[in-house]
């Protein structure tokens, strides 16, 4: 906060977790994550995805 007070606005970027792809409104909380996981489990009959990747767009050379 001191840096912003001294020098003004910062121009930055961050890589948001995949959860933000389905985000619509409100605050994301631990309870919200739990509810989202329960909803996903119900919609997929408890099956887990097998093709998940931990690579990012930057890793693939496609920064957004």
C-alpha cells in the first residue's frame, strides 16, 4: 500500500485460477468452493476428469 501511495497506480497482470471461467457474481469463499465442488460432483456423477493439465497459457506460448 505504501508503494501505491508513494508512486500511484501499478500496471500488473495475474493468472486467474480456472474457477474464474465460470464465475458470475459475488465473493468467492471457501464455502463457495465447496458448493461448486459438490455441484460438479453431482453433475458428473462423481466421475473425475482425466485430462486435466497444470500448464498455463504462458507455458503454451499463448499469453492473454
